[in-house]
């Protein structure tokens, strides 16, 4: 059997130690999640310059080491001292990572016969297909949170707004494990990279036609701009202004020339390698 890679050995050395509850260093706190992303996320750069990505849930489900990383990351988050999140950059990085990790962990933990669900909507039912986002089962600092709470009440809530931390670009960073979502990145968010990644994610998402398709007359927009219109208006004055801020001049001019806006049907298929491969074949 070949020797395990040095990166994984280093991760195991770190993981054998409990997370110290008195401090918060994002890179250390999210070391297991960092390794999980490195193992199972593939980023795909499109000819347009856009970016999409996939997560190999089947591989993670079938790999005991990956499941151990999930268990350890869950333990770290349950023990973290949340009062140590004291700056905008740390807070954004911490909660974006937490949201994305919990989404992945829930899918891996609830596999059926070694296979993931086909869509996060499969965790719900006919009358509540988005039930997964309201489940208050994700432990941070000894308190259970839901994905909706993390996104809407914390990252985009009044507390962050009052501190000047609220940022509408978060909608292009939290990942709902679906084809229609902005890309899940292969690295974690940190205080030093969160600003650059928020900007890059937004700009590159708008270079894919799952988020913005500009025609001669009609522009088709991701449904994110419909669901969270208030956030984008608060950030830039209008949805149009927010979009234009993140387009290069040629596409900005094309967008400004459109006279009608419609919303793209959100693709809730799981962001698995097969589904993302099919999307690229259909849209390149």
C-alpha cells in the first residue's frame, strides 16, 4: 500500500489534539474541513472565465478518513469560543465556512446505501422541500443553529448590519450544494482572503449563464437576485447597480442595453461531479 500523502499525515497529527476552547484561529479551527475540501472539491474554469465546482459526495461517503474529518470538524465547531470572533473578516470567514461545512456534512451523514441524495430538496417533502435549511441541528459553541439562521440571521442579519459587517456578496459564497449555487471553493475562507474571494466569487459567478445570461433584449438573472433583492438593493442601490459593479466594461454595456429582466429557474440537482459535468456539456 502506498504511503499516505504528507498533507494528510500532518492533518492527522493535528486532529489527534482537541481544539482549544479559549481562542479562534480560522486556519486551525477549520483544518479538518480544509483537508476535506482538498480531497473532494474540483473547480472548473469555463471558457467565459466563469467558475463552477463540484463535490464528490460518493467518494467522501465511502472514505473512512473523510468521515473522520467531518466528525472532527463538527467537534471543533461545538467547542469553539464564539466570543473570540471579533473582526468583520474573521466573522465572515468563520460563518461562511461553518455554513458550507454543515451542508456537506449533512449530505454525507445522511447517505442511503452509500449514495447521496439527488438534491437537498430530497431532505424535505411535498409541502416543505427546503426543510433542510430550517433544521436546527448544527452545533456551534454548544448551541444548535440552522442553515437559514447562519445565512439570514447572522451573516445577513441585524447584528452584522449594525456592525457594518453585512455584505450581499455572501450570497455568492454560501453554497447550498446545488448546481444552481455559486461555486464551492476548494479552499477555506480566512480573514486574509475573504474579501478577495467574495469579490472573485461574485464576479466569476456572473460570468456563468446559470447566474447571468445577457441577450439582445432580455437579461436572465439568477433567482438569488429575486429572493434576496433587498440585500442587493441595500448594498448598491438596486439589483442592476450591484450586477454592473461586478461586470467588466463590455458586458456592463451589453447588460445596460437590455430592456427586460427575467429570472433563471434554479437548478436544485446536487453539485456532484456527474451533474456538474452534464451542466458544462450543456452550457459550454
